[in-house]
C-alpha cells in the first residue's frame, strides 16, 4: 500500500473515484501478504499488485465494477484444477481480497491517513470486511484519536482499542467482533492495517561487518543507524547512502535513543569496554532482537562480565550471541546474511531449517 499511496492521494484530492483492492487474508503459499494493494483509477489506470500477476486482471475488473456500483466486494482467489482459464494462483495458495470504492464522500478519512503515512506518523486503518456492519466502512486510528465510523459506538471503541495495540507492534490482520464490539463473537470481520514508521536497526561498531549488516538492514526496510566512538571508523562514506552514522560512545547514544518492540540492536564492537556497557543498556529496554558478535570464548567472557555488571538470567536470555544463524559464513557480506536471517526467523517464528527438510506452510500465519 505504501508504494501506491502518493498516486492514490492525487486521485483522491482530484475527487476522482477509484477502486481499491486490498489483500485481507492468505492461506498456503500466497505470493503477497495481507495489506498488499491494487487500485484502478481514471481511464482504467492500474497501480499496485495483489498477487504478483496471477489474478491482477480479475481484480482490476472488480475494482472498476465497484466504482460503478458503489458496493464493496469480497472475493477469494485460488488455484483451479477444473478450469485452467479461471483466475487462480499457480503456487497453490489462496488470497481473499476486499475491493471497495474510494471517494471523499465514501471515505472521508483517507486523506488524513495518507498525510500521516507520508509524515511518518503511526496510523492504523480498520475496514469492515464482512458481517452486519457496512462492508468497506473505515475507521482511522492514531495513538490518541480516531476518525470515521464502522457501524456502532461499541464496535468503533473495541476496534480502536485493538488497532492501537496492533499499531504499536506494526501488525496487520483480521479481527472478529460482535455487532457492538463484543470480542467473544465473530459476526463482524474487520481488517486492521498498521502504518507505522519503519522499525529501527541500531548497529554498534563501525567495522566492515557493520557496513554489510547496515546494507542488508536498509534493504529489509529498517531505518539504520551505525554508532561508534572512533571517528576514524564512523565516517558516512564507508556506509550505504541513507544510513545514519553517529560518533559517540555506544552506551551513551543508546541511553538517549528511544527503542520499541520492533527495534533491532546489533553489537559488533567486539571490544569489552564498548560492548558490555551498551549490552547492559540494551538488555534492559524494549527491543525485538539484541545480538552480539564474537567467538564462543568471547561470548563466555562477555556473559561473565555482564553478570558482574548486575544483569539477571532473564535479561541475559534475550541476548543472541554469537550473533546470526549457522550458515558457515566467512565474509562480512555472508555474516550479514546470517544475521539478517536470524532477525527474520525470530520476527516470524521461523525455525531456520532448510525448507526442503520441513513440512507445512512455507509462510507462517501473519507473514507479509
């Protein structure tokens, strides 16, 4: 959705109706995840994608249809063995798509949502998918306010509360309620989509490995900062464009930096006088991942120093050290792939095992 918001904003500002299709659920090996979007605007212009090309034609036709009828549609697409020409997913997966018309009259909060996303302000969008509430109705939710209406006051209140929780974690997915927001019922299905600023990756130690990790972090969508106390190493020319480079003692910089449950912290200083203070700070604050580089001997020595510094077993259990998955990596770039793989696996609950040796769904529930 982020990729096409600028175009949708132009259509919306011009008060031109457009059809917006959003993936709200997937099963099996679907090529795109919840939140993927396609829109059809004036003159049949198509932007975005919901399946990587498998069912775009059928979805585009639906988008044009809802603009003409004014009624939102919910459709499921999957592989068809009976009809080779049917719109389906050749990967064997299945996607459910909500297609709705968007105009200032039908969706008065759309412009505010676009402005928040463009400005880096966290915002969640709740959209009715199915049930007695009006399909396609939207509620925009910010950390301290909300706008729009889904149906009843109780439903709006329950959804807004849940949307704020999901927004804090950057989670997107379906939730179920009763017509008045009852959480033990499932008559109303609502799609909660979180637009939160990119998560942060903090890399401490401006060595060659840090440059490779920063490059992959930027590629994965993190806002990357590299910090080192040594000016000779912490120079912007050694790092990818867009990566922030800070000259400061790692623990002092981290102490003055906000982290949250999505933040990734990689300690690559490989020097006790730097990594012990910064890890002591990191392991006592919110973070999704805290990893430290070093051999097993370095790791044992580091743990001893951290215990002496007063960290508890519970705090130390959060530390991923030695950092990364066992890929047999040697070069900085290979080590960066190992670290990135561990971060992704931890984020989505992956095993880290070769897919050829596992069974079941390739993409776990909630994967993008």
